[in-house]
C-alpha cells in the first residue's frame, strides 16, 4: 500500500515537473518575439552637436533604461531632414527604427518642394511630441548693429553683401520673413546644421543666423557673437536681456519649430503605445526636463493622436508661410 502511494506521488511529481519544463520552454521560445529584444535606433536629421541631437541624447539614456534596451542615436544630416526621413519611412515597421523628426523634415520639406519626396501624414506613424525649440538672431560682432533696426539699416546699405547661414528650415524661414518684411537683399549660405554654421559665424564667413542656443549661447556670452532678438513670444530666461522680435519692431514668426517621435507607417499600435508611455514618463522627470530646458527648449509631450493633428496643422501653416514669404519652391 505504501509502495503504491509512493509510486503515485512519484508519477505526479514527474508530470508536474514535465509541465513546468514545457511552460518554461514555451516562455523562452516566446521571448525572442517580445518587443524590444535588441537595440533601438533613433534617426535624427542633424549632425552631432546640434540642438536636436543634444536633446535626443539627453532623452536616449533614460529611455534606454525604461525600455530595457540601448537606444542608439543615428545622425543622418542633409537635405533639410529629407535623408533621415527617407531612411525612417523605408525602415521595417517593427519598432527598432524610430525617427525624432522636426519641422524641417515633416513641415518645411513637404511645403518647400514642388514635388514632396514623401507625405508626412501617411508615410509615418506619430508617436509623441517632444516639444518646441527656441530661436534667436545672432550676428558676428563685426556687424555694426546693436539692435534689429541697426541690422536692417546695415543690410539695406550693403545689398547682396550680407551672408546669412541657412542651417535649419526655421532659420531659413525666419530670414526670409525678415527680408520680405524689410525688403532686404541677403545671400543664403547653406549648412547641414547649426554646429558648423556657428563656427563660420564666429569666424565671419557669414554675418548672421537664426538659431537655437545649443552652439551659440557660450560664444554669445563671451562676446564672440551678439544676440539681437528672440523668436519666442516672450523673453527667454536664458537671455532675459534680449528683446523679442515684436519688441524690436520686426514681425513675429508665424511657424512653430518643434520636435517629435515618429515611426514608419503601419507601426504596430502596441509599440506606439509603449514608446509614447515611456517617452512621456522620461520627459516628465525633473532632471531630464532641467537638462533639456538648458538648451532653451520647451518640453511638451503629447498623445499620438495629438501629434497627428499637430503635424497636419503645422504642414498647412508652413505652406502658407512659404507662399507669403516668397521663398521659391525647389
């Protein structure tokens, strides 16, 4: 009797052990399909050292921790962001290639090209907004201008002789709107990003730029550059002595320089939801916000749906701005 009981117990134990091993094996077999199980690449359309690159790198480390996989920054500069956008839209929609886009790639390029290379509303999956860039008007100290009025007068007396750096779509549009408002003749010198443009501005190869503070703040504070105005609606805490364009008597910029996370079209909803949740959580961390705001960048997350609506609205705003400013479409 005792032997029969022991035999039955042994049989039950073997069965339970086998079931546990099968369940464990099934879990291990499913693990490779769980997202994410390898590094995630995030494309950015500007060179290393620029505002967008700097902000993405601040986000990447805590986002890596939240997702449990490395988040790798992949710089793809050139063509006003179209190169990075093209790589993003052609990527497999599996969540391992994302895109931190800005208004340059998803607002300006479609608005400024006669034949847009892609449709920002259908070729990408919105994930979440990051926030808004702050732009300022910087000039080389050799330019005899203490304010925007002086700069306008100087350019008018030197038609075709003043070069401005076209490093971003926002900078190009701001210069075009100023030229249209004040009837100025300036020469645009194209750059792939603000970092190389700022070097040339300091050396005097170009005379002015509309740019963020990422590369230009330090040289502005030590006298290698002058700051004449901000494109913000109010003065910046970083440079409170600098007036707004409206205070300087110039028109306020009608466009919004922004950044947001996108994926290729048809990115699975569960991946969109996970990245959006983790991204907003990272942006809500005080230490992350503090680092980003040092770049004079306003953090403002969103839902995927809010970003989709915002992208559509900004595309129409850019189309109107391109038409009204007289910028020729390529």
